[in-house]
């Protein structure tokens, strides 16, 4: 997993959050898709990464966990 992939996931999550105010049937498909992608990235970083990458792997894991939590909170906050 490269840093650019992790950055792309975090950026994608931010874009999804920008569209939270739109009326959609629950659950939000875009948010759910982003959460699934983050879960896949977390699994790879936690279980398949060969080494620590100078500490950057751990930082990426924390940032992905934070992005995942923000998506969950955004979905809960969208009260219709």
C-alpha cells in the first residue's frame, strides 16, 4: 500500500462528507462504500504490510480509523 493510496482514501472520505446534506435513502450508499474501502485498507495495513515503513504505516492506520469514525458520525448526524 502506498502513501498516495492512503491519501486518496482520506481525500475520498472528505469528498463523501461534503455531500452528506443531500436527501438519500438510509443508509447512505456513498458513505457505506467509503467505509468499506477504509476497512479494506486497514486490513491490508494491519495484517499484510511487510514492515513499519518508518512509522508511517502506524500513522496511516490512525488516520484511516479517524476517517472511518468521521464517516460514521456524519451518517448518524444526517437527520431528515
